[in-house]
C-alpha cells in the first residue's frame, strides 16, 4: 500500500515527540556530571529542493567516569545542528558546570569565558600532527615527541580504574615531571625550526593550550585525552545509527524538520525506511541493492533520469549508470518491463 509522504512525516514527528521526555532526561543526566567529553563530526544531509547534500554537524557530549571507579551510568547525548557555529556548544552547555575535555575548536572558547567551565585539553590532538609528520617524513623531531607522549600513556594505563585521589598523586609524581620536560624540549626545539614548518605548527598548537594540557595532572577525575572509554559509549549509542549513506544521514534532517512542524520527508526516507530497510523475512529475495530499488521505483513512476538524480541527491551520470546496471542485471530492455518488475516486487501499486 502506498502511503502519503505527509502521513509518514506525521508518524516520524509523533515518534520524535514521544521520545522527547526520554531525550531530555538523558540530557539532564549527562549535563549534571562534573566532567564531560565533547566532540563533533560532520554528517552529509540532504538540502531540500537543491538536489544536493550539505554538511551538518552531530555533536556528542559524553559522561563517563568509570576510569576512576565511579558507578554513575555512562551516557552520551547527541545534538544535531545544520552548521558548526560556536553558538551551538554554548547553547548545549548552558547548564553545565565543571570541566570540559575537548579539542582546540575555537567555538568552545566562549564556553570557557567566566570560569563556569574549565578547559581540559586532549593529548591525542596534541599527538596527532606529530604522528602524521612521522608517517609522512620519518621526522626525528616527530619521533621524539611521540616517544615522550607515549611515556605518559604508559602511566595512564597503570592507573586506569584506580580512585581519583590515587590517580592525582601518581600523576603529580610521575606525569608532571615528564610534561614539564616535554614543554622545555618543545620550546628549545621551536627555536631551531622554520617558522612556517608543519612541525612548528604542531608544537605551537600544544604550547598555546599548555595550561589545559596540564590540567589532568591536578585532577584524578580527568582523562589524559578525549578518547578513553568514551568511544565505547558512543559506539553503543550509534550502533543502530551508522551514517553509511545518504538515506541514513538524511534521517537526521528529516526528524529535525518534522519536530519543528515543517513535515518534510524526502522520497529517499519514505521509500527506503518503509520498503528498502524491511528485513529479508518481510520481503521476497531481491537481487537489487537498496539504491537500485530506489531508482527502479522512480523509473516505474515515470521519473526522468534528471528527476531521479535530483530526488536521490546524486548526479545525472550516476542515475543513468544505475539505470543501465538495472537493465543489465534484470535482462530488461524497455521501461514497460521495468514497471512490471516493480509491481511484482511490491515497489509500486499496479
């Protein structure tokens, strides 16, 4: 049975509204922590009416204090925004008080103003450019930087799971001297390098946020970086929500718009969710991929190659390529036969 797009949009909107109390309870639980991990990732989202995708952001805020033995349930709160403006983390963290462990994104700067939120830098972001330099050029400076940073992680592995007080004492005795030595070496090395070299940029990135880099030494509740256990929490949270393709990423935008009352749900969502993503037990064996079924249905409905490309957010060349592969795979040489095949597979009404 063919369902009207607005009907399915109403369903998605209804589900979104029903889940709002649970999402809000999760947000309050996450934001009540004394320390958060924050990160964001780009997601491709269909731009309605433009026949192409744009880049949105999916923000993650993680509460996870298991590394120092806390028994509070770990959790992650996701927030979608259409761009990466600094106003978004400011809004998301308006009720949070404590320490934010994040990368050096300038949008967090306004969050740190006033002292309500303290910055704890991420050592993995300090390490990353040196790793890339060593991989690309086998740089001796990068190698030494990696070895010095690796010594810090050896200590962190030893104290993972211990109490916050014990972690703080060990770090003050062992990590702090290593970090002070690393800073001195950075400053000495900087004077020997070209001002425009990538190694110089890597060292300056670390020195600019050195106070935040050192903060974990004085607080056993903090981590050395923004990775640690949070990956386990995030992976668990997105296990059924991996943004593998346009249809999955478009779902973010669709739900956001529905929740605002705009009731936009594209053909990609309505058909893929209602038909293409049914389990194999619910539909007969089909030799076609999800994308090929979408193209087949649009062809059967009389859509031109250009219209198909626009609706699915792909190029005309790609749409035509899908059409040709369909005909070859099904050994069909005319549109009328494609229509009959689509009817037999339940992709459209006769």
